[in-house]
């Protein structure tokens, strides 16, 4: 696949998800300036940290002058889910050391969800990289725009924070459709999430992913089936 056609295909693949990231990035940028930080902090954070939910948490920690050790621990707990993403993300199809480095850095929830589908199993290296690049641009661009326009957002505006929940709901529904009738997998994921919420509410993501991975491995050992990734 030529670079131009790969970029075009990647843009089409991620357009709907990218549009869902825009209000979230705008809300993040507005929050940055409302917290007393300079507007450029939003774009720099989005470009270099590219941590999504962790960046929202980081704003409060920076304004509170939290110790670096506390920030490091928080980053590990929030971003630890990416360790599990790496188990099935098609990094082996990305060619070139520099390309693999960027692809590893840009492994986000959205990029993982889009590349984990049945249709994505034959995507080329340029198509995967262009998809991640577009996701990165959506986030950094909307965060910068939100910071520049943050002072224009009325104080009474609510609901922007729901964009993250809505986006992940759509991604989850797409993943369930890809399972093609494999009901036990989403049920197992739901049970793991509920158990993690009850047992370890402050480390829910890490606990939920650990339980889900253990459940898939146990099911594979018992039934001899290959674990289905969601």
C-alpha cells in the first residue's frame, strides 16, 4: 500500500473516533488554563506525555506541587493497562526501529481498539502508523485549541467530561460486535470490572485487566480455545 493510500485509509479508519476525542481535548485544554497554567502547557503535555486520562490527573498534581515520586506512582497506576495492550497490539507489523518506537509511544486506548478488530488484521505498517499519528494530532490539536479558547467557555457549561465515557462506550460496543456471538468474553470482562471496583477501587484498571487476563488464560487452559481479545 502506497503512503498516500495508507494515510487516506487510516484517516477513514479513525475519523469517527477522532471526532469523539475532540470535545475531550477541548475540555482538557480549557481545564489547563482555568487551573492557572499557561496555554502552551496543554499542547506540550498532549504532544509529549500523550497520556489522556493521566493528563487530567496531572493538572491537579502540578497545581498542587505534588512530589515527583507521587506523580510517578500515579502515572504507573493509570497507565499500567498499556502493558496488557502490548500483548495483542500488532507491533510486529510495524517496520523500522524508529517507527516501532513511535508506535509504542502512541499506543493509546483508541489506537488499540481500532487495530484489534477483525478488519485490521491485514493492515500494513504505514496504515497503523498513520492511524496513530492522526489520533495524536487529534488530541494535541484539540487540547491546544481548548487552551486558546478556554476563556471563552461559559462557566455553566457541563457535560464535556462525559465525552470520555461516551467514546469508550462506542469502542466497547464495536469490540462486542467483533466477537460474533462469543458472549462469555464480554460477560467475563464485566465481571472482572465489577470485582475490581469492589475489591480495589483505587486501582480498578490495573486490577480489572489483571483479572481479565487471568480469566482468559484460565478459560483457554480449560477449553483449549484461543483467548479472544477485546
